[in-house]
C-alpha cells in the first residue's frame, strides 16, 4: 500500500512540475546580468532575447531586462524585473523557488 501511495505522490508532483515554466527575458547587452536557469532544469525553461523574440516581449509586456517570469498552466503567476539597474535581485532564484513550492503545495 505504501508503494502505491508513494508512486501516486511522485506522479502527481511530476504532473504539477510539468506545467511550470521559467522564462528569462533578456538582451545581448545585459547577458552578464542574467541568472542561470540550471536550478530549474526539472521544469520548462528558456531564455529569450529581445532581438530575436520582440513579439513575445510585447505580448507579455516585458518593460525591463533582464526579467524572469514564472508561468503555471500557461498563465503568469510571478514576475521579477531588473528595473533601471539592469540587474535582477540577488535572491531571484530563491524567490522563484518559493513560488514554485507554493504552486506544488497548493495541489495537495
């Protein structure tokens, strides 16, 4: 019985994670200020550049670069922007991880 419960739990958590996407919006001239998305490799991740994906920037109303947007089920749930400094906060990865944990916990 324990095996069944554990298997169900792992399947459910995996399903919740598969609907999470972390997208970093940036430009070539601020590459040094980007964060590494390796901490989120179990989710869908991508880095988009203004010169190549300007329509996506407009669609999501990205005004500051770099910016990181967390999506769940295709909907924006959290955004971190660099602002005028062109630097993301030092605790950006921690903030995103906290929001992801909240999303996964809300499924139970």
